[in-house]
């Protein structure tokens, strides 16, 4: 099948759309990326998304309208990708649309009550005419899972190595890991969970110190200009989230704009420059990944394969490599794919599996009570083949 997968991550900076040719069935699932398209989210809309994702600034009408607006934007992104490929959208068999996460409601005991993604799947199906599978987290949560990391099952299908123990590490707004024993190990259990902040706090700080002019640290330039406060990092790693065992997930609800503002205030009280604060929080975010591995992985990984926007921050990546001296740090490019397309590819695979009546999750990855099919199906004007 020719499947388009789409997602906008925690940072809400772009809609990533990938068209894949997918064949076969697990364990012999084959995927080829045909083309990808990235649609930047306008800064004004990004700010409205971030406001809607806070208790202080959200309101029900804003969320309702954004749901439709983001749905239309995702439909436009799919049409733009099909056009760029030189074909009409009618030649696409299926769409897997994650939408934009606004809220991930985690209870005090660490279980997840609900998760809200906007970007109405019915509007995508109506605008494109293509059957669209959306609302991809809800069924996992309904069956007792965390609803995340949503890509871990796809990592299991596509990225296991014959002999190496791998950690597939996403570095979006929030970091998550899928720990994959090699094909030859039938006893070590796989594992997946959110490691904590990757880019989210860095983005908040950059927005604050630039007074809204920029929303991320391009090429890690601000961090590179600062000096790291190592003592402060030790304090930050005492956060209760890091003590909590998997399965676990988190998001902007916990590692929030309010936490970013607090970090800026505390850093200035410690006598740090804004560059020092960004440098320290960048190092802390990288160290939180290594800290999670030491606490919870069954054994140290031989290879860490990073994907997501954080791979474009050389300061983050250098710190991560230094924190994991015994592992080979790679990127998703080393597997033949683009790092920033990884999650969109996963949405295509999840849609493909759902359409064929197969689960897209497992207890080892999200804590779900049993494997379940993922997503709601919005039929298009023609049935997929």
C-alpha cells in the first residue's frame, strides 16, 4: 500500500508528512520512503497551540476551533506531498494522521487517564478523500496502557539488529526510548518509556530569552556560547519523574512552560547568563537520557540510534555521546532514513497495521493489558485496496 503518515510533535513547529510504500506483514514488513514533505507551522498558530496546551491559557472554544484548523492543515500537508510527488492525492491508499498533542493526562500513580490530540481525522478524510486513521493513542489507554511511546512497536518491527542491543532514542520535545534486544536474544524483554525532556525546555527558554523572536536553539549556538553549571544539573536530575519506573510517559504538562520560566529565574539567581542557562538545560536534557538508561534498561545498549529534532543540535548530541561512552551513538540516517521523518513513518506503519486488522502496540512498550488495534477509521470516498 502507498500510505502517508503525518505528525506534529510537542514543539508544534512543523507538520511532518511521509509517503511510504509498505508491503508484507510482521515479521517480514518492508517499508520504503517515497517522499517526505515538511510544512512549517506559522509562529502565530504555534503560539495558540502552546497556549491551548496550558491550564492557564486554554479555553474550550479555542481548542474546538484549533481541532478543525489543524485537521485542515494536515489535509493540506497530505495534498501538498502527493502533488510534490507528481501524482494526485487519489493515488494514495491510506493516511495515518497523529495530529497535534495538546494534553497527556497522567494520574498521580503514573497511569494515564486520557490523551488529547487535535487535528480532526474526519476533516482529513473529507478534504483528501482518502481513508484516514487518526486518534492513534486512545485505544491503548483504554486498555490500560500509557498511550506512549507510540512509535516503540514500529521500532520493534523495523529496527532490531541481529546481534546488537539497541536503544532507539527519539529526541523531539519529549525524549522516548525503545530498548530492543537483538534477534538472537529470546530472553531479554524489550522496553519503552519516555525519558523526559529533550527539546521542550530548551525551546521554552529560547522563546523567553529572545522575547518571542525565536522558538529553538538553532544549531545549538546559544548553548555553545554558554558555560555549563554541573552542580545544578545534579539537582535537576533529582526530579521525581526520573525515579518513577516504567511504564511511564510525560509531556508539556510536567516539563512545562512554567518549569522553563522557573529554570530561567533560578539560573539568573545562580548568577548565570542566559547562554549559561541554555547550555546547562541542554546538558541536563541530554544527561536525563543517559540517567534513564542506567536506571532502567536491562543492560547497557551497544548502539543508541537517535532521531528527531534534537539530532540537529550538535551541542545536545555531543553531550549525549559523552554521557554514553560505552555505546555507539548513531542517528536514524545510519539506518537509511531521515531522523525528523521517523515519527511520521511510524504513523504510516500503524495505519497500515490497523487497516489489516493487526495490533500496533504491546504490553512491553506501553504497559497495555493486551495488544490492541490503534486508531479510529474515517473512511474516504473509495476503499483502500
